[in-house]
C-alpha cells in the first residue's frame, strides 16, 4: 500500500450516464470517493482506505480489496445482461494471478472505513466469478480487455433481485485470490479509478436460423436437416466415468483440445456435483438435487416449470435417458435438464431454486480445456455415474458455414438430409415438422423432446465418418458427386466437391450454387443409390482377338469381362476412334460381341476396340486391346484352270 501523506480535500467526480437502445440500457459508474476503495490485510484485518493504488491481491501479504460504486440506476429485479469492472494499470506485474470476485449481499452498500475487518465482515453474495490466469500487465496506464473483469452479471443479478434493492443504491465488489496486479485507486488518480459497466433490460432476440420458432441457443438442430448439432461437430472426445460410492469428495478430470461444446450426462447422481472448466465453475454453488441434503456452499436445483425436485436422482432411468444433462454451448452458456422420475420420457429444464444464474464459460481456443467433475462428500451415500462428451464446432468443407448450419456439409451436391439416412422427406434440404421445444423434428426422436434420435447416422463404408461428411461414402474410389449425378466429371477438379472451386461457391445455407440437388442416381436400378453402393470397376478377363473373314461373309469380335454392364464398340477412322451404332453391317455394338454382316473388302485392316463401364460406377472404364479385321478373297483359281468357290459362310 502506498499512502498519500497529504490530503487537500476530497475530489468528488461522478461519471454516471446511460445509453439506451431499444429495450436495453447501459450504465457506467466510476469510483467517486477516496473511501469507495479499500484494502484489508488478511493476517490482521487492518483496513486502509487511503492507498493510492489497489494491489490485487498481494502487497507483501495477502489482502482483500473492496470497491464501491454509487448511484447504480438499475430497477429492482431487472434482467442483467452483462456487467464488468474496468481497471487501469498503476504498476506493471507479470506473475501468475487468479482472483475470485464476490458482491456484498446488501441492499445499499456502505462506504469503507478504516475499522479492522471492515471488508471481511461484509456478507458475500452466493454468486461469485473467477478471474483466472490474468494476463501480464505490462504498461502503466493501460486499460484494456486484460484489465477488465469477466462478466459479473450473476453477482449483479443477485444484488438487484434483493427485495430491498432500489434504483440509485450503491454496490460493493470484493476481490480475493492469489498473485498481484496493481491498479489505480481513486486516491491516486481519480480519473483512472475503477469503472463499473452494467447492461440490463430485455435480452436481444435470439437467432433462429431454420425458422422453426426455436432459437439456436436451445435448438439442437439449428438447420433442420434432421441431424443434431452435436452429431455435426468434429474431433470429439467421450469419456464414461463410474465413481465409487461413500469415499468422500472425488473427481474426474477430462482434457479436450479446442473445445466449443460440452455435454455431461449423469445416469445417476447421489446427490450433488460441481463442474469446473479451466478454473471456472459452471455455477457459483455446488448443485444439490436431493431435498433435505443441502450442505454449505451448495444450492438446490429444481424444475423450472413448477420448482419440483427430481425424484431419486441416484436411480437410473429405465429407458436410457440421463437423469441429468448439463450442456455448455459454443458461447459458453450453461443449461441444465433433468428427468423427473425413473420412467420419464423427456428431459425438462432445471434451475437454481434461488434463481442464481449459471456462470459463463470461456473456452480456450486452439488449446487444451480442462474439465473437472467433482462429487462432494456428504453425510450419506455419495457417487455418480455418467458420460462426458466434448467437441469442436467446425466447418468441414471450408465454405464458411459451420456444419450445424450447413445443409450440404461436404459440398458434394447431395443434401445432408439425404446422406444421413433418416429417410424423412425434405424441401431443398430442410425437413418439415412438427418440432418440439428442442427444435428437432419429433418423428426423428425416440419420444418428443427426448433429444435422442431414433435412427443411426449412415456410414456406409464404416470408416467412422458419416456419409454426410464423407466425399466417398462407399469407399469405392468414385466420389459421391460423380456417382450421384452419373457424371465422372461432376466433381470438377476431382477434389470431391461438386463443380469447380475449392471450396465451390455456396449460398447462405451451404448449398453449392452450381448443383441441382437431383435425387442421387441409381444407375443399375437396383434400389440402392450409386454413391452408397460399392461396385468394382469393370475388368476384361478375355481380350478380343484379330479376326479373319471373307468378302460377303459374317464375322464376330468378342470380349469377356466382369462387373461390366455397358459396352461400346469403336472403330478407328484413321484419325480418331468413333463409336459404332447398330446400322449397316454392324450389330451388337453395345454388347460384349460385335457382329459384322456381309463384310466387303473395304473393311480390310479396320481396327476395333470396346469400351466397358458400369452404370453404377461412373468413374472407371476399361478399354480393350485394339484388334484388326482381315479380309481374304472368296475365289481361288488353281493352275489346272479349275475354279473353286469358297462358301461365304
């Protein structure tokens, strides 16, 4: 602490204003008095209200730091959308620092005094926010994102929800933790004192990409292709865990790189847990589900609709649904669902009984995310079983549309709704309802709103990559685009994408502009679309041979092949090879045997070959060896002047 030896009075500066936009209001309040920020030594409770800076949190010894903001013009009970405190660097600090922020649980917080324990004696909010691994503060006077707290909306919400809160009251925040970052205090430079910013009002209208009336943040199929968003994510990890009973507090740690989505399904819960992600808990309190079993630091969780408790959460559901499901989406938003009883057929939203909000989670992009699932010890049986799932939100075909919003996730010119294999009718790649509250069409769930699909994602070649992301679904060496359109060049540059470009041009929903999205071809009419029917390319087992005949005689040239259902005989006109058709002397030009009838001497030395293909596999053709036709004269005259005629047949 650096006391200021001489005081010439109090400089009172109010920086309080609001900006209104539609149904939202933003206010800011800057610390305006010397006794609105203070430090308390943890070792002896000594409080200093006159320091020219705020050491967060170590100044030789650990301390608590309190900051008070006046005249907070937020009506009682308003919805808090965001809140943060902006600090300004007073001294550079680079060491490891992590802080924990609480609010003072009071209707109208009082100023700080230099009485011992004046900070620590204040009652704290249940809500707290972790400010972990704070970046180095390298420049005096810096006031940017690295000096700004995480979102404090849960703390502010708890305070303004108090029955005695009134607009214009004062609000206190208290910092504890480890390490050191040194910020300006009001006593040192009032213009650089901490600033609180709060935005409240009606949350902005959510995005509903598929127009089914369910916002994307709760819609489990954001593009209505019948594939859940989770199934369209990439590089997933899944870890089943079974934690033994009655062994005290125990935890499971899971690591996943570049996470953008996580789901935690508990098949049984006895009877409380906490999930920590990168040092931030998903809720300020431990989550308790058994009525009457609340321990210190825990909060009851009940169903949103009627505040009822879950029944026997330690007993698994008899139909496979989890008893509890916790989801953290790509934005770091946390939601909790549960099944009321062991026979429930649907998951329902749950909430903290006291209304305390979940914390927001910050994903670590491109690096490791650490998940710690903890089951707290209690007086009775304790334990849980379940499965953890984490994934990355991705854009597999690189067209700028993430898979969960892309109706053609691999740009092959076939709708995902077709390739996934659920068989539901669609219009331009979008299937029709009715939809439940989770945004997935009811007909594709085991029961409405269960979130459990009733079909298997098609993976024809068994490679682990579903057909809707696989450019060669049957692994026959012929890309899906070519087989679906019966055109060996449909994929343009042979990169598997329909048409040209890498990626090709697409519309706002990820559909390739150049593709017609016809029903995929079934060239051999056997009921299986060619792109999911692995057919071997044609192979010649017996090559055609040179053939000798006479003028006016008939001749045949034949081949034997496997996996061929299309033949095209050709002749060489001296410059190019030309397809033959059944006319003139030729017949069987589209079969394995070419027949020539009443051959004339003009056909002597003509070359022939046959091109073989398979209508179910358009990429590969087989071309035979070249053969020649030789014409021999039909009359032989001997030296005895006797004429012999050869029967032309």
